[in-house]
């Protein structure tokens, strides 16, 4: 497959889709967040669009530079240590592990910091829900990305 697709276009498209799906989740669950923000600020939530765009750009970049690069390195290690495993299995496992770790750390830092700063005003249920979303979503998305990457990089392997 064309290396430009695998090395440039796939990461860009993957990062944009990753961020868009997370934005969709936030949009669909906004009532939970609006209640928490209103409880903290004592006024309606106002979103700073520029800060949100910068945040999502950093998140997408971090996903690629950390989760995908970790998954790629882990994939290479799995190929060395478990030569009997199919490359497809190694791609899936590397995506599961690195995606979960990245999601857990990023969403965990945000939610636990918010809880630490605002104590009882930021509900534990929202903390757990958001950390579960971030960990599982990033794990599944990174796995799918790695499987697509594998198919584009090695189209004849099954």
C-alpha cells in the first residue's frame, strides 16, 4: 500500500475521527456535564470554543504520538516474542493495551484533578462514567485503528 496513505493520511483521518467521536459523546451526555459545571460555578456552563479546539487538537495529537506509537512498538515486540501469533492478533492486542492505557491516563488525570479541586461538587459517578468512557473508547478505537493500519501495511497477511 502507498506509504503516504499509511504514514500521513491514516493518522490524520484517525486523529480527526477520534476527536469527533469523543465530541459526539460529550454532546450526547452534556446534561451530566452541565449539571456538574452548574453545581461548581453556580451559573450556566459557557464553553470557550478556542480552548475546546486547542484541547481536542492536543488530545488527537497525544492519541497518535502516545497510543499509536506505543501500539506500534508493542506490535513489534509481540512479533519478536510470540512469532506463532498472527500479525492480526498482535495488532489487536497492541491496540487494546496501548489504547486502554492512554485513555485511562488522560481521562483519569482530568477527572481526578477535577474531583480533587471541586471535591463533592464533581460527582464520583461522573468521574467513573467519564473514566470508563475514555478508557474503553480509546481502547476500542485504537484497536480498530491498528487493525486498519495492519491491513493497509500488510494487505496479504491474514
